[in-house]
C-alpha cells in the first residue's frame, strides 16, 4: 500500500538537521556549512529556538541532551535540568496551605539549566566560540523574527494578567498593551542585551589570550555566579506575584541555588531492540519509560503485528499504560531516591508486567508487584487532578486556554558528515508561565510543578533535587555507531509518539518521513506531569485518518476514543545516519517544523 508523505525523504552526505521551527533548522545547517560540527549546530539551534519559540522555551528553561561523537563507543547524557531551590521544602508549601506545587508564578521555579547544558556541550564537544554560536539568536532578538500565530495565541489569554499583575511580562510580550500581530517582526532586545553582556563580561574575565574553552567557562560563571544570578536573586526575593493558587506568592529561588548547580555528564540507560540500541536519560526524566515499553512490546510480540491494525494500536497503548504507571510510582532523582532501574528494565519484570495485558482495554491504573508500589500509586491517583486552578494555569504550557494543539516544548536533532549526532528537547521558561525578570528580559522555568508534596514518593519535593521531568530525547546506535536521533515536544506524549515512529521504522522498514506522517495516537490513561496532574483513565486520542474499521475495532476492545482532526497529534523530528547517507524528517503537523539534509 502506497502512503502519501508530505515531503520527499530528505537524503544527503554532508549533514542533516531537524527542528520544531524552520529558523532553527536553517541556523543549524548554516553552522555546519561554516565548518562547525553537530554539537556547535545543536547549541546554535537551541539558543535560536529560545527566541523564535518563546511560548515553548526560553533562556530561563532547561534541556536534556544526548550526544555522541562518531568516534565514541557510546553516547552520553548532558543533564541541563535544574534543581529545586534550597528553600523549597514540603513544609514550606504546607505552611502556605498548598497540597500541590502551583503550575505558574514564582513558587515552582527551579534553577535554569539550559544555558549551562548548552555551554557544556559546546565547550567539551564543539569547535566554535560562543559568540559565533549565539550570533543568530542575538540577531533575531535584536532585529526581530516572525512571531508564530500560536505564540500570539498564547499571549492573548494572559493579556490582562500581564497588564494587571505581571507588568514586567507585559513590557516584553505586549505591544502598547495589546497582543502583538504576526505580520511584522517581533523583537526581544533585552534578551539580546543580556547575551551581549554575558559575552562581554566573559571576555573581560577570561582575559586576552584565553582559549575558547576558557571563554565559554567564563560565560557560564557570569550566568550562574554573576549579574544574571544576581538579577534572579533580587527579583525572587522582592516580588510577590499572582499565580495558579489565585493569590500572590513570593519566590524561593536564590542566587546560591544557581551558584551551587552545574550541568552534568551521565551515562545513558539503554535497551537492545530490533538490532539496535535505544539510549535514553536516567529516571530524573521519563526516558526509561520508552525502554520499559520496548521490553513490554517484545513480550507481546509487537514485531508480528500490522502497524495499521487495531491489534498493534491496542498493544502499544496497553503497554504504555503499564510503563507510565511505573513512571509515576518509581521515577525520581536517583541522587535522592533509590530507583530500581535495573529491575524495571529487566526481561523478567517485563514478562510479569505484560502478563496482565488482555485483548480488552484496561480501565484501571494497575500497580506493579514490587514492594510499596500499590501504596505509592494510591497516593498519586488520589491527588492527581484533585485541584481546580483558582488563577490562570494548568497543563503544558501552563497557561491555557489555548487551541487544542498537542505538543508544547521544542526539539532538535543534528548529524554531521563526521557521524557526530545530537538529540535535545529544550523546554521551560515559557513566556506565559512565570513573570519576566526585567533586567534580563526572560522568565524562569516552572518545572517544580512536577514534584509531589505528598511524602514517601521518589518524586516528592526535596531541596536541591531534580524534578521528574517529561523531557526525553532519544539516540539510537547501530553496531556502536550513531544511527537515529529522534524526539518531540508534547509532555507526557514524548515517549509515545516517537516510540510509534521507531516501531514503524525499525520493525516495518518505513522511511522516517513516512513513519512520522502516518496517522498517530496516544493514551491519556495515567496522571499527567503538569499541574493539576489531571488524567483520563482509558482515554485514547487518535487521528481521524485511521481506517474506520480500526476505530470501530478499538471501541469494541473497550477503548474510550477521542477522534481528533486528521493531522493533530505529534511534532516528531528525526535524523538518521548510516555509513554513506544522512537523512532528515520532520512532522508537517502545525506547519512549523522543518528538516534539511544535504
């Protein structure tokens, strides 16, 4: 059967780039063409996306990165997920009368980790100076960029909030008090000035004759110990601002929190599947949930199922239900909790867990047989979705109401002619989630909303711990070489949509673009990761392009279907490399992601 694809399979020999905004993709390829490698290009894209997709990420956000040199034996994870403030304790939130961390405002702030992670990648893996890598981002911020319609749609519902409660945000994101239009260039000059000042102070600190690496390290110190940290500290000490709780609260983030944090390099977690090795982050992200799904799917014989069939969709969804329940029960910062990762990723565990799957849809949250799992899940299930926001907030991005579009956050993948490969999923610091710091021009991540305030969970809030994030890039190796980088925005969908694309690619030989373009689906069965942590047991969202007979068969199995518009689910980007060609693909959904290969 011939399937329509929205663009040709993009192939080349020089390099391939895919990102969630065409300007990011173009910037990445321009870096490769100027002699940079994949790591230089990835950093330049990351900084550019902060500017041109400000409703989905920003300079005050975070990023997990999986990177691999073509000559290395294995990829590494660069963790750019900032930690909770030292003052952020469950007792402090209870004193405020809160049972959940708010989704917006000052209270859910964590250390902004993106800057440190991009600089670590650039310093240790790249070849270019920081001013070259920041050039495009500064240029767009100073001279202007085309504001996406969805960015304007994100500003519209918070216009009054920005005017009445968060004037520093209004000064940046409103045009004389009005929602900006999308037909003239939009500028964020204060962000440009912040980056220019970082470069200038770093150069002065490093001194004449300093190496590229020394200048990059000096810039990192300017951000986390210099004027950037000082501005954040002063703002979070001074301001008391409106948030999701319906009242005004102060912040807990301090300069000492930034000074104490650095991006880290960690080994990946991985699983062998269909002749390749799939690499993910540790359990401080949701990455291992993809590996758990792969283990469960092997137990259920997924390779023998037609990817267009109801049996395939049912099997994928039922395995997702179990794996994501384990995410809620067991995942958290392994520096603060004992996470049984080896057990969760084992074949024996998958075999026992998969035995509960039947031909009918499960309507229950099924706890693991492991010790304490049922107790933990009962706490989470009782708390999730139990609050109604009194102020604006809820969901990702945390200010709604917005048009029903799945897939916030941003993503990028790069491979170069030397076989170097990067997959990264930046997020946080959304323009509508927390107030702008006036001296810097950008807001700070509210990722702290992913902590639980209930005691006794691996993801319970602890000072200086990492929230269990949803951000989850994927890098696949074949015979010890980088093969595929893939990922997507989309919160809890981030290890659902790319998983389906990988199954189509690895098991059924579909090209990347065909696998991305094919009709998509995902489950909402388990508690969500964003305030107020709502969920819809047994809810299956599925694009209307699926065959009517398949939809009827899924209903017959007991799935509660929500049939969406034909091109509504997923923002998957991907690149691929073998020993002779590179390939790139990007979703056509929402008409902003683009790929280039040459």
